[in-house]
C-alpha cells in the first residue's frame, strides 16, 4: 500500500517525513485540488481527512470523491449526533470517525475480551449487534443454544458456521469457530 501524507505545516511535514519512513510526506493543503492531484488522489484511492477542522475534513473528502477516490473517511469532532445522520445521508463521505466512539470501542474491546466485538451500532436504537467468536475450550463450546444463559434484553440473531448462516434454534449446538451475532441493549 502506498501512503501519502499531506501536511500544511512545514515543520510538522519535516518531522513526519523523518519518522514515517514508509510514507511519502508532501507539504500541501487537502483543500487544494492541485495538491490532492499531486498526492495521487484518483480512482482506487482511499482518502482519509484527519485535520482539526470538521469542515475542512468534509470539504476535502468531497474534493477527493470528485477526483475519483473510491472511499473517503473523515475524522470528526461532531458534538451533535443528529449531524451524523445528515452527513451520511448526503453521501459526502463514506465514513466519519468520532474519536470518542473509538475510545469507547477500545475500552469495550478490553472489557469484553478479544473474542467479542461490536458488529454494528444503531444511531436511533438503544442497542447494538455484538459478534462473539466461539473458541476451543470456551464455556459455550459444544452447548445447545437452549442451555445458554443470555443476558436479559438480548436476542440471538444468527450463527455463522463455515460461511453459512445457521438459524438460532434451541437445538443448535455451538462449535469452535462459530460466530454468534446477538442484539443487546447497550
């Protein structure tokens, strides 16, 4: 993967060039179309905007899309969660990363363990989809679903086994390698 970093501050660009040996560091602004073109933004490009300005990040993602970028991602400090649905509905960018959500996800990953991860969160719903991996020696391994103690307000949605979806009936026995998806209140 070829990584190009655009940095407008000369001193910071120099520091980045010295420490990021595998990346090409260019001095320029992501709001400058010529700088984006020189950085190689075109089709088959993923563009990440991570400046301190939400507005600059959104606009540079629009510009990158216009130049043909296949995927755009912006760091966002958006304080009002209602703005997220507006931004995503406009198709301005493919994904916005909120640092506070990343921190929460990292903490939950640590607390839950490495075999449990969020599959999806729903902005307007009070719960989330959680994916659990059944590993050898796990307390749930080789148990029927009907015998599991599942948290109140949680519903088993499905079980993935060898690329096939299994319907979560009470008679289904969990095996190592299965990925269980459940909906749970946060």
